């Protein structure tokens, strides 16, 4: 019996990632599609591979939730340290449907007579297989490798053991090398190309190389070299640049608030289109008091340098500086990521203070936020960058720093391009290594003291700031073996105590913190009662989780997720991850 290929979902993805002509969508009725009449022409291959894009996260701005980057009104299980072993495969993300689709395509695409299409779309499939397996390795470590679709009756394949992460990640690099060699070299913002494969290779190589280095596994150099070499090939191609209009006070913000992905820097974006009802809710998420109340933590605000490149945390009593003074003369990315004095919504002219009723730390997020017309739930249409050139530059610098081969010229062609966009002084290799930042040393305890410690810490600072809210933070902490960072104290904005506060620096009171009774309330002022609406610690810093007890990150098990119980019962050859 011929296997039917049901493709109802694929047409939708034409709308999400690129438009197709009527000819490209011309096909037999879905109920009649079989391997005999499909995989015959280029449009068949394109239509099938459209389904792979479902693997890409829809709302990357929520991927930093549950880390020390984005603090919500309720502590995530990862911050609480109380993860449990899931029962079923779906809850655990131990699912293989996407892989089966990919391998089925690779088993059948050769039926097409268009050689160019076969090369490109087989590369697309290999790219997504690498993407799939990279995600699985990050989550579980060792996983079974399948290069062909598994039949439901194939007991041997269904009950195979987990392959080593070495074998799987070697296979990921092999898939990406094939993709780079065979995929089209065009620039298509919403479709994967050879440049996307290079970007993924730089990301995967950096992850695996640093994971091996900091977790005591052999073979880190191979992956770190693969990372910077892929990044350098993309850099030397001249295909992408760091987006800049020459306005350092707005360019970072405008890049992320653009309705349409800016192809100068975005290598692969996820498209959102109002007329097709394809949208998200980043505006609603960041401005609504009843939904999440996300905020930036104080330790990240502290990490932003002064505008002259000096360290904010070198000042005495830096944790007891009030908001208006605290955010003055800082790296311009701070005022383009959170509300600071002078902030206005896009398309508006009136100044807004941070709304402490909508952010649990006081530092209200603005990244990806657009005009008020998109404030309702699921009305935002900002395209999301899945791969962008800025990340590739950071991957390049970090991989070479970890190998001990980073030069000042390397910084000039990578990290310092990102700093130049916002008018910041460039990173200096010798200065960083001669004087490592003690504030960062306390955060990243596993960076060994030595001649290269300072620059590794500075690149981590840069990465956390530049890629904030883009979904990298959890992976970064896991690969650096810095899980203890998740159980450090979480704090927010500083207030000396009860009183009146002007957060716009315009002479008008924005917030009154009170104990006892509030008295007559003034219009346009937010009233917060100590101990109920807001909690301050002994140092005057907002404590977003005053009732949260001691937390724990288990160094022996929490860097990997557990396999689901049902799968271990079904497959006696599966072994649970250590400690679980």
C-alpha cells in the first residue's frame, strides 16, 4: 500500500515564510497525493519542505522567560529549581514527528527531475535535520540518531539505545556541511539558504565546543574551530552587515521594532502578517499589568557599561543609585531596551515613565514593542529574527576567545561593529585581559583565571546585552556550566524607602510608595503599598519574589532534562539522564 502524504498544513507556511504563485500551489487533491504523483517537480519539494519551518519558535521574545534575563510575576520552575520527570513524550519534548517528516523527504526527493531543486531542497532538509538534532542534544545530551524514517513495525529501530552526543553532533556538522555546499546562495529573509546553514553551524559549534570545555568533555576544539570558521566564511562573503542608519540613539531599537525583518542583518526571520491573522503579543506582554509583568533584573542593568566604556559597577554604592541617575550616560542599548527618562512609544510624542504596575522589577521592557495600535492581545506583527548577523559576529569572537586565538583585529571585525552601531567605544583585548571585571567574575565563576579571562567575560557581557530577549540565555548558561547563576538573588530597581518618586525627571511625581494608608490619591500617580504591592529588601532593591524560599540548581543533573517515564518503560534500552 502506498503511503499517503497529507499536506494541509504546508500551504499555510507559504503565507508565513514566502509567497508562492498559483502555479506553485497547483497540485492534486490532498486525499490523492502519493509518492507516485508527488516529489516530481521543484514546487513539490518546496511545498513539502515548507512544513519544516514549523520547527522554528514562534515567539522568541518569550524564550528568555525562566532565566535570569526576563523576570516575571511568577517564578518559573527553572528559577524555582523544582523540575520534575515528565510522564509523556510531548511534555518532555521527546518527540520525533519532525524528524520523520525530514527523513521521509530525504528518502523520496530523488524522484524529482530538477537537479538544481534536488540540490537545494535536500540541503534544506539536511539543515532542518541538523536544527532538530541540535535542539535535542541541548536538551537531553545523548539521543538516538535516525537517518531514515522509522516504520511503526520496526522494533529494532524503535528500541535502539541513545547514540553518543559525539556521534550526533558530528552528524549535525556533516548535515550542515552538506547544506552549505548545496543550498542556494540567495538572500531570502523568510527561507533558509546556505547563509542560514553557516549561521547555524557557528551557533551549534560554539554551543558544543563550550559545553565540552566547561563540562570536562573531550573534543571542544573541533567544534569551536567549526564555529569560528563558519562565521568567518559568512563574514568574508560580505552578504550581511550590522544594520545602521547612522543614528546610534535609535538604530538598535528600530531594528527590533521594524514590522518587516531588515534583510541587511536578518539571515532568517519569522514573518507575521495582519491580514492573514499571523501575529503575536509582544506589546501586550510588556505593557499589560495582568499578563506576566516582565522586567529586566538589576544585575543585568548593572552590566551595561557607561557610554564612555567604563564600568558602571566600578562606582561606589552602585546598587543604591536612584533610577534617573542610574540610567544616565549608559550604553545606548539600555534606553533602547527598557523605558528610561524621555521614552516615547513609536508614533507618539508624549513621554512615559516605566509603569511599575506592568513590570515586576521596575525596569520595563521595550524591545520588539511597536505602536499602540498593536497593543491588544495577539495583535503584534513585528517579524522575529531567528538568525541574524549580530549573533554570528558574537559567535566568532567567543569561539576564538575560548580557543585563546582572539586578536584585536578579530574584535574590530566582530564585536566592535555591534558597539559602533550604538556609538560605544570598541572592546580592547589587552585592557580587558589586564583588568577583568570583578562584577562579572562573581557572576561567571567557571571562567578560569588566566591571561584570557577578562576578554571572555567581556564577550559574555556583550552577548547578554546585544542578544537580550532573543532566546539565547538558557542555552548560554547551560553550555558555560553556570547554572548557579539562576539561583543568585533576583532584584529590581532601587528605592530608599517610602516616598514620592519622579521616574521621568520632569518634576512630576510618577510613583508613591507608602506604608499604612495612602491618603488622597493624585491622578496620574501610581500608588504602591510596601509589603503588598511592592517589596524592598534591606538594601532598598525591589524583591520580586519575597516569599520564594531557597532555590537549588543541582550541578549533577540540571544541565540536562530528564527523559519521560513512559518512553523508558516502552524502550528498555533507554537509560535515564544522570541524577534523574
